C-alpha cells in the first residue's frame, strides 16, 4: 500500500535522527540533517500524492531546497569559519543518550495509541514516528553543549513538527507553510551569526565557555 511506503520513509527519517545522536562530528551531523530533510521532503510529496493536495507539492519543494541545501550550506560555512569539526563535549555520553532516546521512542508509540486521530491511516502510522523525532530533537538541544549542535537539534525538532502537520492535517494553508519556512531560514541565519560572533569572542564555543566569559 502507498501508506506503507510513506511509513517507510518516515522510519528512515527516524533512523537518521537516531544516527544524529551518535555523531560527534559537526560536518557529519549537518550532512545527516540534510539527508534527513530529503526524506522529509519525500514524505511530504508522498502524502501530497496520496491526499491529492497540490499545496504539499510546493511544501515538499521548499523543504528540499531550503532544508537540504540552503541551511546545510550556511551551517557548513559557519563550521568552516569556526575551524572546529568535533562536538568535543556533551552533557550525556552516547551510550546513555541511546538508552534515553530508546525510552522516548517507546513513550511516543505508547502515547499515540491513546490519541484519537480518526480514520486517517497515514496519521496513525506517521504520528508516533513524528513525535519520536520531536522528542529526540529536543533531547539533542538539551544534551549537547555547542550552540551549533543545539541548533541542529532545533532544526530536527522542526522536521518532526512538519511531519506531524502534513500527516495529521494533510498540510497547512500554503501561506502559513511559506511563513514557517521563512521563520526557519531567519532563525537559522541569526543563530549562525550569533555563533560566529561568540566564536570570535571566546576560544572554545560551548556553553561552559560562554558562562565563564559572562563571569
């Protein structure tokens, strides 16, 4: 069934999100986000074909261009200017992180069993996956010290929200989606500029350095 293909694409997005948690290299993490966004775009396109919503075709194209190319290129440039490739420190090590995100995935699937989504087949299949991606994105934000990795967590979380919106409602009004995309672009750009500015001020760009600098 076509819905099974959409579920498979969503599963790939979730696997890439888990892989992002295990990565300690910034370049690799950005590449994972870019590939993840390609699958998100494919998922949106598939839901658009399934539901016959032409707005989702535009949303899929914007996702592919902005999240798979524009934002990753901007992040690559920021990383290059920072001259740092490795997420040296994290609040939680990889082993414990995998245990935590496994629990988050289980909780997501259990929670969604008690949420009535009507008769929409795609919603029932994609919603628990999307919720897992949102939780993992939030976990990346709070478990990593470097602001650029936290930004990747936020962008991952936003991908999960996008999957929820398209799978449950078959797409928001196009003007709203375009506005969200511009918000994401502006937010990512501002964050990159702030990170670059902080890097020029302190030697090691993580929250500990920022706290010491403020003192």
